[in-house]
């Protein structure tokens, strides 16, 4: 194996992982397309490990960007703020319970029966439509709250903020009852966790399902996105640990020099790109909704169907 070629492939996969893990557009849908053109020359056991473990880089990005918010030991926080942080971690734990149970019981069965291009494409398109309909409903409600309000800056633009001389913040406050992650209660956390279970179907998008669930349960777009990031920490670390244990059980501690380099490049790249992707998403949804992501999902789903129909791989992904 050529180490330069393989690490370049790992870099490209890390870029895709870093972007698609956080944007609600399905990392699986993108990965199956990338795999058609960028195939790592590694063992099947290592590939299964690699595709999960590089997610650790993405998770570290969340920990870095939200370190102060998530750190209950911060000397800059008073006692009340520390209790609030511990409470947030408690809500994260509650939200992870459904996905942990469903994933443990059904993951292998779902992969065996639903891990194919058609399922991925249908899930991409279906939840793309859900995003568009949900945000259309939100815009209608916002306009009604504003009673004709201040107009629109674009088809998918959200109302301007109060600081800009409009009633946009008041409209959002009426539309979403939860506008800070500290306001999430255990019922909302559990509900979002149940929506996260939908992501067991390939192509759904873990972030997509939890963002949809969060908004339906009354969370603002930014709160739904942030809580999605936080939910990923234990879920993805846990899944990465499981994959490592399986790899050691099947192969042992042996790993070639090329495989070590590939893993390192993938993790570092996923981390760096995730930082950019998370900052982009949070900045974007402060002024826009998720409609554009819904449209993108539909286009990608159609592309998946078209490509695999032509290549004859629509029913099965190898």
C-alpha cells in the first residue's frame, strides 16, 4: 500500500465526516457515495473500525467549542451555574437512553436488512420533505405572530432580531418555548432521544432526526442543534469504544504503519473540519432556517437513486 495515497483518501473521508456529521444531511448517504470513488486499501475489520473511530475527532470538536458550557468544574462558574451544567449532563444522559437501547438491540438487524442505497435514498428524501414542511409551518406561524411584521429578507430568511428594530425575537419566543439548553426538561430530553432512534435507519441523519424532534418539542433551532451536538458525545464515544473492543477481539492489537497513519489523519481531519462545520451551522441558523438542508437532502437522495440504478447497486451496498 502507498502510504501517501491512503492518507490522502483518509483526509478526504475525514472532510466528508467532519461536514456531514453535524449538518442534518446524513453522513451515511455521503459515505456510500464517497466509498464508490475513494476506497481505502485496508482490511475489512480496520475499515469498520476507521469509519466509526474517526467520529471521535468530530466529537472532540464539540468538546473544544463548548468546553466552558459543558465543564461543571469551571472556576469561572458559580455554584448555581455548576448545578445547571450537571443538570444539562443529566438531560444528555436521559436523551441517550432510547438510542442506546435501540442501537444495542437492533443495530445489526437493521444494517443487515436496511443498509442499502434505496433505503438511504428514501430516508434522505423523506426527511428532506419533513424539514421543508416543518420550516414552512414555522414561517407561517412566525408571520402570524408578527401580524404582517417587518417583511422578509428572502424566501428562507428568518425575521430580523429585536436589536435590529423588529419583533423577531418576540416571534421566536412565542414559536419556541425552549430557547436555551438549560431550559430542557427530562420529558423533552427523552422525547428528543426517542427521535434520535430514527437515525438507526441509514440515511436518516442522527443530527437531522434530533433537530426535527427538538423543534417539534418546542426547542428553538439553535437549542435543537446544540443539544444534538451534546447528545452525540456519549453515543459516539460509546460506539467508538464498542468498535475498538470488537476490532481487538477479532484482529488483536496489530495494526500496520499505513493503517495507523490513515487512522490518525482521519481523526485529525474530522476534528478540524468539524470545528468549521459546527461554527458554520450555528451562524447560519441564527439568520436562516433548515429549508436549504431539506432541499439538499432531496437532491442527494435523487442522485443516490440515479447513480446506483445505473450501476446496478440500488438494492445492496457492499
